[in-house]
């Protein structure tokens, strides 16, 4: 079977409006792939098996990028455990299943490095998968993603399909989620520190502008100063200090969103299933590919870089009653490097780019 995808290949990007999916869509367009298919959630509910089958019957995509997922930070993962496992399993089952039934020749599945055990040796190689218990806070989501990559692997082994799974590290970039409770750590810190700076400087116009764009628990920029101050203080945002979750000690790796997209498209176009494991292996497993920078820094260091970028003059506090999550989550990206892709954007440049984007989208 010819697995090459020429410029006329019809590619369905599931989740094409999301953080990663939209970047993959743009990356494909820039490379000259113009026969792209996307559906918003209102146009196609990926939890609806009948609707997904009808979509595949009508559109007949030749390649699929599964970037759609139900995602969130520590708080959301703790409180909505059933949603995270059920919705992700259902999305994967429907999209991968219909891809198989309709003879899709190439599929790219996007997971997450939270698939690895809490105590996985660092940096985490692909073969660390399923060697010890997962981090409790996001176990349901991790199990769903493990099921997805095993679904791809198993179809490949039984039916000779060409479904590749990539596991990105922590991502950040334009269109990030800046919700104070449900977002990931880096955009949440940027917003908290930005708002503390505005309060510290008495810049109420900027505070109100921010809340009008992204209300906090029903409070927008029209609220009274007292109400706004009380609401922001609940999230550790005051004129004098910003308080962040945990101890600041956990180490994290961050990858710029457009680079994740570039790595994904590189894998989609250039990597086949037989490239993802050693020749001569009898037990073929762990064929997924880590995508990251292979570099880490502490949450405290990230916060200090953001404070320097934003120019906040107040204090930085840590709420140690809140969970830290996994203490280290560094990917071993040697497999990705061997397949021909390396990152370019370092964390300082990424923080600068993301804060500028945030200010421009107030």
C-alpha cells in the first residue's frame, strides 16, 4: 500500500478549532495541503456514533488527524473524572473505528505524556508505559489516552493499518485557555500575574477589559471594585501578591503549540508504523512517539520568568495546601529526533510570544 500523502489527499482534522488542531490545520495549509475537512462541535458531535459514521460516509477522508479531546487542568481532572474517561474513550472509539471501516490510509492520534506512570524514570522513554501506577489526579484521562494509542497499535498489528500515535508534553500558545480554574499551568499563571500587576498599578481599565473578555464566575468588568477584588482574591490575585498552586517545585517541560503542530504534520507525512519500533522485535508495543523539547524547568522558575516578562512588582506566594501533581514529567525525545524533527522555540521566547498574544486579544 502506498502510504504517501500527496497534496490532493483529503484530510479530516478532528478538533480543528482546538489549541493543537487549529495549528495542525494551518501547518497543513502552509505546506500546500488544501483538501482539509473540519467540523465544529455543533456541526458534528464526536460522542454520537451515528453522526460520526454518517460524516465518514459522506466525506470519505483519506487521512485523519484525531486532535479532538476533552481536556483540562488538575482541578478539572479531579472533579470531572467520569467526563474525562467516558468522553475521550467515546471520541476515540468513534473516530478510529470509522477510520478503519472507511479504509483511511493514514491516521494520527494525539495523546499526552500524562499516560506515563507517576514515578516513571526520567526522562520518560516510550517503553515506560504501563510499568507502574499513574498519577491519581488525571488517571481517567490518562487511561483513555492509553486506550487510544493501544487501539491504533492493535489495528496496525492485526489489520496492517498505518495509525501513528504522538504524545505531546505540556503545550502552550495562541488561543490558549486562560480560565483561572480549568486552564493549564502556564496560561493561568500569565493571566494571574497580569491581573495582579494591573491591580498593583491601579490600572482598573485593564482589569475591567480583561474581565469583559473572560468573566470570572459571572463577574465581568462592569462589577464594582469591591466585588472584583473579592472574586480575584479567591484565585490568589491581589494588588500586593499573586498566589499560585502548590510548592512551585514540580519540574515541567513546555512545547510551543505551533511546534507541536509541525512535529505532528512531520510524523503524518513522513513516518509509518514500521518506523516506530525496532526491527526484529517479537513483542511489538510502545510504538507511540513522544513530542517535546527534552528540556525542563520548575514551575517556580516559569513563574519568575513570567513575572520578569510582565514586570509585576508584587510578591509571589505559594499555596502548599493545593496539589502539585506529578513532580517530574520530562520526555525522552530521542525517537522523535531519530525520525527527523527537533524543536526551535525556547521557553523565554515562548512566554514573550504568548503574553504579547494575550495583550493583543483583550
